[in-house]
C-alpha cells in the first residue's frame, strides 16, 4: 500500500491528504464501498447528519479491521440541529449512530445566513465539545471569508477546516488565499465535479502524459494546492484508482494550467447563499 504523509492543521492535529465522501451511500452496498475505501488506504471518512447514513459508516467502522484510532471520522451539524443545546444533543445521536465515543472532525454544515448568531452558538458548542474531548478537530463548511472572520472575531477560535466545493471548474482563489493566511485547511467537496468534465482536453492531455486518468489528474491538482479532496464513489475500481495519486506529481505550470480552467461553475447551489458566495 502507498505510504502517504498526513497534513498539518492549525490545532496541532494531522489530516490524511485525501478522504472518502459518502453522500448518497446507503445500505449493504454503502458499507461495502466504505470497506473497499478502507482497504484501499483511505483513513478519512466524510459523512453528515443530513446524509442520513451515519449508521452505515458506524457499521463499516465495526466491520473493518482498521483500528478506530487510525480513522478520521468527520460528521457535520445539520441546519435543523443548529443552536448551542441542539448541537450538543445531536452529537450524542451521531456518536451512537457512528458507534464511537468521539468524532475526529466536526463541522458546521452550512452557515445560517438569515440568523448567523445561531451559527455562532453552534460554533460555541463545537468549542465546548472539543474541550470535553468528544471532538478532536472543529471546523465549518460552506463559509466565505467574511463568515470565517465573523466566527473568529466572535469566538477567538480559528476553525481548523472549511469544507467547500472546489474543483478545476470552481477555483475559489480569494477563499483559498484567505484560508492559507489563517492556516485554515480547505477540504474539497465535489472535487472531481462529479466527473462531468473529465473529457476536458487539458485534463486528457495531462492524463496521457502521466499515464493516469483525468480524474486522478484533478485529485492530484488538489494535493499540489494543499487541499484535501474527498471524492465519493460506489465503483471499487474508481475508489481504488482515486487513491492512486501519490506516485506522481504535477509541475507548477501544469497546476496553473488546471487552475485556469475555472468557470465559477457550481454544482451545489443552496436556496439561500451568503453574500460573496
Ligand atoms: N459540505 C457540503 O456541503 C458537501 C456538499 C456536497 C458533497 N459533500 C461531500 O463531498 C463528497 C464528494 O462530493 P460529491 O459526492 O458530491 O461529488 P464527487 O466526489 O465530485 O463525484 C462523485 C461522482 O463521481 C463519480 N466518480 C468517482 N470517481 C470516479 C472516477 N474515477 N471516474 C469516473 N467517475 C467517478 C461517482 O460515480 P461512481 O460511484 O460510479 O464512481 C459519483 O457519481 C460527498 O460524498 C460528501 O461526502 C459535502
């Protein structure tokens, strides 16, 4: 198995350079996909309360021979559970479903743009859960620089992670620069843009050059930028192939060329997006 180095976080913890997304995974097939991912070498597993599949992640953790301490389980507080006490209560439910005593990474799934004070209360609960040892690392998802700054100003605590949509067709340059300055690690969801544009000639050309697939080129591009991609797949060949990105590297010009594919193309469009989205 390829030996890969973990990346640092601003809270002193470390995170694997790639994770496995689980949105829409269900039932026995979902458990088997997670087990295939663990066999392939993934150690970071991404779920959320709203995916309604924390149980299958928990089942895979129990079935897997990988020790729990080696896993980095992520879940996210859903909108309906935002607020201080609701967050504390909902984490207990998540822990029971995940069959674990602690969560490695807990994120606020979406900012409440109409009532951001509620998201700040949620954040305060995450800080307390971290201090209580129920959560190792805390962060947010879908936050803009402005909302990150408001969170930092209100709490004095800098999120360790911001999970956002990020791929060659949505290169959030300003957000990346802000996060780099604050040492907030970006995790990329939809990192391969659901493979919709894998046929792009730039990706095809680099794939041929490195004897890799266009999807592997996209995932390696994230790695070169210090971003953690969390691709999802139910296809065992895709699951294994998506992890085979640590035996080659892209040169600076190629990284720049892929970043140049940006079209501000978003797959996930919330009903209410924050200003500056
Ligand atoms: N924080 C948030 O608000 C948020 C929002 C969206 C997603 N997420 C997280 O991010 C994860 C990833 O995002 P995503 O699932 O939306 O999109 P994605 O990972 O960009 O794409 C998944 C799709 O790509 C296909 N695929 C995967 N590997 C492939 C390969 N090597 N070749 C061809 N097709 C391939 C999969 O089909 P096959 O199964 O056939 O391989 C699947 O249809 C989610 O699972 C979830 O955990 C978070």
